[in-house]
C-alpha cells in the first residue's frame, strides 16, 4: 500500500513536519509502533522509497533516527530491519520504564502545582472517553495520542527533561506491543479493564497518594508485560524466526 509522505505531515508529537525527511521519519515510526511494519520485517530501500514516495537521502536520515531510538536495527551490510520483540526486550523495557516513571511520578506528586493537576484532568478526560482498542482500529491513532498525553501528564511536574524524554521513547517501545497482543493472543486471555487501571492511576495521583499511585502504575505496566509475553508465546514461527535472525540466535 502506497503511503506517500510530505513535509506537511504530522510528526509523532503532533506538530507539523518541517522537512520531507522529518515527515518520512514520522510516518515510518508510526507504522512500526502500530505494527503495520511487523517486528523483524526487512526494510528494503527500493520498496520503502516506492511505498512512501521519498528519495534516498530523506529515507536514510529517517532510518538513522529510528536506529538511534532502537525501533530499527542495522546489521553491517545486511541492511535495516524493524527491531524485534523478544521476551528479554519486553522485560527490559518494562523494568526501565518503572525505574524512570515511578521516580518521575513521585517527584511530580511532591511538587506538582494546579497547572499540573489541570493537565492530568484534561488528558484523563479525553482518554477515558474512548474504548480501549484491541487491534489496529480506525481510531487507534487518536487513542494512542491520548494515551501518551495522559502518561506524560502525570510525570510532567518531575522537573527532569531527560526523564520525560526517556519515558516518551520507552512509551513508543511499549506501544509496539499492542499489535502483537491483538494478533497472537486468544481473545479470552485479553480480559483486562485498562480504563479502570487508568482511573486508579488518575485518582491516586490527584489525591497525592504516592504509595497508591506508584502501586497502580506498576500494576498497569506489569500487566501489559504479562500480556505481551503471552502474545510472544503464541506468535507464529515466522515471527520467531525473524526475531532469532536479528538477534543472531
């Protein structure tokens, strides 16, 4: 499917791309995060240029940025592939998110002002209005943006630009799991009230109940990790082989 990009496309943050390279990066990034480009997929230059309607220079720039974010891997002369999803990656991302975001949330609860509370209320309101998507549905892009805004809002008063930026990068790594869960886990194993999990984080944070808020956030992330690990166990052999090829197994 052709997905022509232009400098008028929106970036991941929702701002307008200033160059074709930036637009190409944003479009490729979204397709990786949302699972349109599956883990392990070989990214062939000629195919990408045709599919996205871009030249070689902006494509190389986009791929280099994605490699730096670990969404794409580069292996010597073998070219580029979408980064794999392995149980080790899932656990590493989950534990790292918890280290960063629990600290940032605790600090935000300690020093957050009324403007911080307003951002949390606003982001939670829009997030809670839509149902949790189980697959790549038409409203997935909107839901993911609202989801990001909520999780970034609750840590927004931590005072650390690095913690917020790292949390944002890890958020996108975790969002890649959604397509894997929807594709490979039987429906009965997806029973989970994500909206209730978000509500518990929201209420505990606004109440400035630090222990309750941190417990709710950890439960939210660990539950996600458990579902992803179950999904990877159900992944077809082709997906597993692609992961093994990239990791050198």
